[in-house]
């Protein structure tokens, strides 16, 4: 299972355990970290360097986890990441990520980072 998919599953499993708000926050943070690492790696492969790690939010709706991130390139251009993991609570989540730099789409794929082809 790809790393980001594993993180999505961890978010959902932690969210499903009643009374475990702390675990839910930890799992959501792990997923955001996986996404930021993946985005940074994917952009680096394309010769795009970021000033800092993207800042991400992960609102969850049912079995769908959405991630929304912003960052800036080293030369100041805005970076926007939009991602969705459907069936996040199932064995085979389906992911979609789109990354734009200064309004231009530079990445649109179903996985991020290590193990992504």
C-alpha cells in the first residue's frame, strides 16, 4: 500500500474510535505530513523548490478525506495543492492530487512521493 494511502487509512481508523480525539489529531497530522513530503518530493523532481513545507488542512467528510495546502516557491510563486482520498475508510482508497504553481497546473496524479509512478 502506498505511504499516503496508509496515512489516509490511519486517519480514518483513528477518527472512528470514539473518545480518541488525540489520536485523530495525530493521525490527521501524519497524513498532512505525508502529503507535504510527497508534494515537496514531486515538485523537486520537476525542478521546483519550495521556501518551506506546505501548510495543509484536512477536513474529513464521511469516507472522503480532503487535503488543501498552500506554499511558496523559493522565487515567491504561490503553490496550491488540492487532494481527495475517496473510500478512505476502505482497504483501497482512491486518491487524486492537483498541484498548481502560480496558477499553472504542474501535477495531477493519483499518488504522491515515494513509490508513486
